[in-house]
């Protein structure tokens, strides 16, 4: 029995965050993309050994987007280099001398890149691996030390970090409900549930088995049907997430809906999980029926449990 077993007795209420959720989400996703791009350029100037190496390293930085260049690396007839993405962006005109770029590869630079060995850009987060230049990017996309995006939905948040950092951030900045224990009993309330098109409630974070889980609850339009959805995300990588299962139950008046699933990693964005419908989905009319009363207020009690499979 985990220390938080008694939490089942508590009834927790969540607060509606925003009825303008779609807009907020789109913005926050755009923002986190730009953060990723930014950190790419940070990685470029990271600690990379000797200064002569830094010189070569600088040569491999695209002058336009500042990212490291990968084949095909292009150059203009005057020798100015740039990456293939930017070649399209600048409509084939050299951003330095405005000469037409043509279709000239910079094979020498591609070969130089091939000879380089570089540390993973998440070295400062604990990854000590060194990679040939062209293998580095592939590794970094799956590096176990790469930071996670803040799992909080419904806000414009571009914070990234490891799990302890994000847990502290969720507590301090988003004031989320934090609970110890592997069972929960959570009440979601909303007056005027008919007005809710895209809404999200306060995130709840559970700490059990030495890990952290995020319980999401929200309203959205599934096709033409207004629905509510609850699902769990795991604060860690997918291979760890798969070691857990969870169940959610909602109901009243002798009726009950039960969902059993596997928490999704927070590497999968909140909207990706929602769009894959990987969670407990409650039709609005059904939710109002479960709420009892005059259908003017949403009052859902969701109970659940997390357990470890082994
Ligand atoms: Zn570029
Ligand atoms: Zn040029
Ligand atoms: Zn790494
Ligand atoms: Zn955040």
C-alpha cells in the first residue's frame, strides 16, 4: 500500500482554466517549436573542445538559420555556403552576395563534416556520448537526456527540462494539484457545460512508484460531437511508460464507463494524445446524465488507479 492510499477518500475539485484553449494551445506549440530551434543554435555554440575544432564547427553553421548544416550543403558561385532548407527559403539567391545560387554542392565541407566527432548536444544534461557528425543528429532525436517540454496544457509555456525540473516548475509556476498515491477520486465541475467547446481543467500530477503522472481532463469537439476526455501521461520516456497501466471510471445512478489504458509519454504532445482518442471519452449528454440534476451543471466524479505491470 503506497503512502497515499488514503487519497481515495478525498474529493478534489478542478478549476476551469480557459475557454479559449485552442488558441492558447496553438500559440504554445508554435512557441515551443521556436524554443527547439533556439536550443539547436545554442548547441552549436556549446562546449566542443579545442578552438580549432570550434573554427570548423562554426563553418558548419548555416549563416541564415544558424543550425548545423547537413548534406546537401550548398554554395553560391562566390563560395558562400548555406543549408538546403534555407536555399529554398531565400528563393535561390545568396543571402550574402545576392548572386543566383544555382545548384552547387559544397562537397569539401560535407567531407570535413564527415571527419568530425562531436559530443551530444545534451552533454550538459548528462549524455557523455561522442558521435560522428552525421550520426549525431539522429542520436539527439532519441537521446534519453534530451529535455521534455512542459506537460501543462492550456497555457503558453515553452519551458523545457528534465523531470525533476518540470515537476518543480509545474508546482511553482502552474500551481498544479500534486498528489502522492496510486488511486484518485477527482471531481470535475463546470457550470454552463453547453458553452464549453475547447476547455481544459487544472492538471493533476500524481507521484507514485517513484514516478510522476499527469491526469488531463478537457472538453472538445470530436467531429460534430461535444465530448469530455480524461487521460494520463507519464513523465518519462515511452519505454518506461509502458511498464504502467491505469484505469479510469466515471458514472452515476448505477451506470459506469470504465477505461483501461497505458499512460502516454509526455514526449507525445498533449494534443497528439487527445487526437488519438487514447483515453476515457464521455459524450456530453452522457456526462450531463451522470451529473444528475437539471443538466445545467457538469459534475463528474472520476476515480482511477495506476499500477505497475510486472
Ligand atoms: Zn539554414
Ligand atoms: Zn554569395
Ligand atoms: Zn545524447
Ligand atoms: Zn510550464
